[in-house]
């Protein structure tokens, strides 16, 4: 596709720098408007560029490689002007022009303002640098359109860039088992306690359990939607989305009012994969969007982990298959995740050990002697010496000490254990 922009088309909608109006005449957000979504504009990005990106994000589906390439080469304002004037000849460009006719920025801003959302673009404080890595995917997992977002609608007051610096993406089955939901909740709760943000998709099942775990620890979480940030999808998670927006962030590439589709869910997954320093799959069937997210994460050079489950469980088959692939880490708890992404000396977690038993406390010789003492029928010291493979004097000395410790008992027939040590012999 060739972009033909004349020298005179340096602004959108004329010298005022407003968003160009489509055929419907409904685009009226000009340079005089001082806020987007009720939030004062940041001066790091020119207003015209911001408005053009807002308009272009309406025209194409998320991640459109062709549109992203044009914006990277010519800038959003010149591309939007060319689309509006019909100077892009390809069929896709004609489709963009048709969509432009239905764009009403006033409606978008009103809907965004109703939920306190703002439009964030590259160059703004708060824009996550990790999203630029999406340019290296190169069509991984059959996702041809993998470009970084033109902008993000952000609902909530948190700093997206700051939260993404210490974040882990946790995904999995919608029809999750109780086991999967418990693991997701506990892992994300422990990560939240250590200051790590959970990124997920706010779906039923594993996503919801992951968000709740992080929120339960009093830490923000990020929900990435495949619809507008003003739409509660799924409807059953409306309360959860409200809580996330008050205690974290709800984000989307799609304009307010946009409904989800299957393709949009797949495109959304690339943002989830890019934001987290690692992606952990808790439960997933063989054919699962969660597996696609994990493989996209691997294409972005992120760590990938999977939680094992029963070989008889259909919702664990994807995880078990993933664990057979190179570079995938088995995840049992938050400590395993922190081992992948944590900072040495800050996030290190000591691997938990089992309970210490009487047997653990014994020196090597007394331990061997105790293991040779019968549990039921008594034996003399000579017999115990033969079983233990130790000299009789050291066995006799050890038996006396073991009797003092209350671990063996002596009667006329010889020596026997008082009781089995907990977890021991």
C-alpha cells in the first residue's frame, strides 16, 4: 500500500488540528477541547497526533500491521488525512474510509467520561515500554496482525507503566475446576503480597480467580478487555470489573461501546502476553486461547510457566502439553514464578521444607541404630549391631542415648522402638 499525501495535508481537519469529520459529519472534537475522557491532556504528545490515533484506532481492528506501518512511516495525522480524502487505493483503505463515516468522537468521549476513562498513546507518561516488543512477533501463532496498539483506553487511576514493570500475566480456562481457581487465587495473592501485579483478561474461571487473588492481597491488578472499557463483559463479572477499576486498571485498544468478537479476543491476548514479564497458564484445554497467549509470550522472549494438573482432567491437557515444550517452567506456587521474574535479594523466596522430625535431629550413627531397632518384637544389642552394620560398643552407646531421648525402650527381651518418629522410620 502506498500513501500519497500532498504537502498541504499536514493537519487533520484544517489548521485547527481537530479530528477530521467523516461523511456523517459527527466528528467534532477540535483543538479547543481541553480534555479527553474527562482527563486533562498530557503535553508530551501533540494533541493532533493523539486525536488522529484515537480516530485510527476506530477505523481498523487491533494490531493491524498495515495501518501500524503507515503510522510509523508517515505519522497518524497524515495517514488519517489520506484515509479521509480517499487517497489510499487498497480495498482495506476503502474499508477504513467507510468506518470513518461512522466515527463520532463526542460519543466516544462521553462514554469514556462516564466511566472515568482516558486515552493513552505512545509517548505519554504511563505508556508501557513493553508493548513496543510486539513488533518482533512476526506473525507468531498465525496472528498476522500483531502490531503494538495505536493507543489504549484506560479506566482507573493507576500508572500503567509502573504497574507493568513488576507484572505477571496469568491466564487459563473459563470452565475452570475448583483446583485451578484455588491455585490461581493463591499464586496471585502471594504475588500481590510481594508487590507484583497480575495481568489477565477478566473472563470467568482462571482470569477472575487471578484478579481476585491479587485484589485480596491489597495490590492492583490489570484487566485487558476485548471490548470497550465501559462494557461489563462478561456481565457476571461486572462487580469484579468495577473493583478492578477502583483498585487497578481496566484497559482496551477498542473504543468505548465496542462489543467483543472472537478475533478481538485473540488480538487482545498479545497485549496480555506483552505486559507481563512472564505468562503463567493455570489450566487450559488442548485448544485454548491461553496456550496462544503463552506461545506469544515466548515469541516476545518472556518467561512461560504452566501449572500441572491431573492427567485425567480435560482442563489440564493444554498445560501438560505445554510442560513438554522446551523452556516452559513447572509452576507450583508463587515462589516458582518469582524465581523466574524476581530480583535477586528482593524477591527471593526460600523453598519450603517439610516438618522436622525426631529422626531429622539425630546424628548419623544414632539414626542408623534407630532404623535398625524393631518396631514390635524386641532385639538384643548384638542383633541390632548386625542390622545396622555398626560396631557393638557404638550401638550400645547410641541405644542408651536413644532411650534417654524417649525413642527406644528396653525390657528383658531387648530393645524396641517406643513409637515411630513422625515422618520417619
